[in-house]
């Protein structure tokens, strides 16, 4: 898109066509190249048009509002299936937590992206196949290692399906893939705010009824909270799609604040680990915390790099240093899990953790290399974007292996 904008900067009609084909991508890429074209009066016009701050909140059309409210109601009914049909909560929720709202968000983007019929049928068939697979899976107990791994990885696979609908009909569009990563940060923030407001309302409501001698906790949680929780991401998604200005500037600011803080924390943590005697090689819980830390930091890096074209030179170097330190953390975690496999044998959990660490380490090396090239002026933002977005299919393959192949490799144990 950037190259197209630069080539058509003196062609108002072509710029309008690019804008209408993908408004969010056009806005992001136009702002990233604006410093190169700001001498053009047409570029100044587009800059003001794209960055004009609306004071009011847009609620969209009646048709869109009806779609969102229907989706929120349906998500609540799905979440309430154990109470409506007498299904065990221990059976239903571990298996179906991802099916409560992710298919509905996917349907929204399939509608808004105007996906072709073949893509819609494919995505729908995969959702149905996953739903049947997990609910017919012969887990002997909730503690079954393979079953737990599937329950962890299946929602991630459903999240990938959501991303495929978000990207649109061109799955190879790296800019749209990066937009999807940024979208998740925005959705997390707005959903968190909605849940905080809902939590305050819940506390006040229960407190008021308790003051007059009515105990409504059980009723409220079974009939209000259970509808409100899955509705939060659906409503949050709609708000940021219709009003990108709500959190569009908050997410990058949060990422820029936390990147240096996380870098300092990681360096101090590694030094403290040496002095405190932390042992990821023999302490399973310590290794688990280590891997959770790794995933969280990696998410911060990738979310920050998704907007790297708008980052300053110093921020790009900061991201590079954070990537290097994270690679060190990943190396320690990977060596620890390989040590445990060599010492005590292979298990589903150890194999899953080792595979994930190898994938993450490889990805971080690619991103760190391109971050260095970009920061030093030897590479372009497009190369950096490809190093992130182009690797996503590798994660998809690994998710498919864990969800569908692991049960066969380990005989469903």
C-alpha cells in the first residue's frame, strides 16, 4: 500500500480507490509516509481528512447495531448451555470456551470484509469440525495431558480463523496481518475497560440489594454476568471498528511505555536469577513462569513492531535490544526443557513446550535481524513487516500438529 500511495500522490481518483479498498490500512500507511510527501497540497488534504478527530462516538447503522446485539445475546445463550441443557460445566467450558464468542467475531469480519462464498464455507467448515472434534474427544479425565494441551491450543486455532476473516480475501496481505495484531491490542484494552465498568456495576448492584436484605448474587451471576462476559469483546470489537479513535492512540503509547520498562525488568531479572539461584532446569514451576514471561514479552515486541513504521529511530533500537534479551531468555528456557527431556524422557507437555520454544526462538531471530537492519538503515519497514506476518503460517502448522497429531502420537494419554 505504501508504494501505491507514493506512486498515486498526484492522482486524486486513484488515492480514493485505494482508500475505499482498505480504509484502516490506507490510513496507517499514509501516515507512515506522510513526511516524504507533506509538500504536496493533496497529501496535506488527505492527512487532515484521515486524522480528523471526531468528537462524538459513532454507533453505526441500525443493521449493524442489530447484528452486534444479536451476537451478544447468542454468545450469552451459548455460555448458558450448561444451565439450559443440564450439561456438566466441567465438560462444557474447557472444551467450548473459544466457541462462545470467537465464531461470532469471525462472522462479523466475514460480513464486513465481504468474504467470498468459498472462504466463508471453508472457515465455517473448520469451525464445525473443531467443535465436533473437541466435544467428541475421548478424554478420560480433566487431568489428561493431551486433553489439556488441546484445550489450550484450540482457542488459538480459532483465533487464527478470526484473523483469516479479518484479513479478507487476500490471505497473503502482510499489512492486513499486522493490522490484525494491532487490532488485538486495541480489543484487549477496550474489553478490559468494559469488564472493569461491568465489575463496578456488579459490585454496586449486589451491594444495593444486600442493603435491603435481598441476596441476589446467585441470580445475578447466572443471568446477568454470564451474558455480560462474552458480550464484552463483541461490543468492544464493534466500538473500535466504528470508532478507531477510542483506543487507536492508546495502544501505541502503552507499547512505547512498556518496552523500555520490560527491557530493564528482563535485564534485572536475569541478573537476579543468577544470584538467587533460580533453576529452570530442575524446577518445573520456575520453568513454567519463565515460559509465560517469554510469551508475554514476545507479544509486547510483536505488538510494538506492528507499528514500527511510526516509531522513532531510538524506539527501533530499543525494540532490537529487547528482542536480543528475549532471545537469551528463550535460549535458557529451551535448554532447560531439552535438559528435562534428556533426563526424564519425553512427554506431551515437554514436547509441546520444546516445539513452541523453537518456533518462538526462530521467529525472534528473524525479527531481531530485521529490526537491526531497519534501525541501522540497511533494511526497510516492509522487510520487518514480512518477518512478523510471514511467519504466522508456521504457528498455524504447529497448532494443527498439537491439536490433531499429538493424540495419535501419544495414544490419547
